[in-house]
C-alpha cells in the first residue's frame, strides 16, 4: 500500500488492520496523532469522483516535499458536499479572499 510506505518514510507505522480497512472499505480512514494535531487519511472524497480529482490535481510542495493537491474547484465541491458547519465556514472564509469562488 503506497500510503503505508510513504508514512513509513516519516517514521509512522500503519497497523495491518488499518491497511486492510483502507483497501477493503469503500470509506476507509487512517487517523494519525490526536486532535488538534491529527492527520486524517481518507480513501474517498465526498462531492468529487477520484478520476476527476486525479485528472485536475495540481503539483506543489508541502514541507519541502513534492505533493499533489486537489484543484480549487474540487476542493470547493468537497467542502459543499460534506455538509459540516466547519466546511461552510471554510467556504465563507475562502469567499473573502477569492470572491470569484461560488459557494
């Protein structure tokens, strides 16, 4: 599993049961750390199909490492689809700095 291999490079060991969950469940999640410093790794996106998100991904860097990010359009779609108050707040804040974004 590529995610487990990548995390291992950062010193994180992913338990076998977590790997199995990510591979077998339609909506698998691996949690690393504890709130508020927790990272959630999902094998799904609400509001966007993987193929679409993958074809419009954007290259960038995170902590000096090359990574891909979902497009702004797909980011907005996932925030809208979640239905969570926090995501609605995130969209409202995004609208302040990017008034062209439809929220």
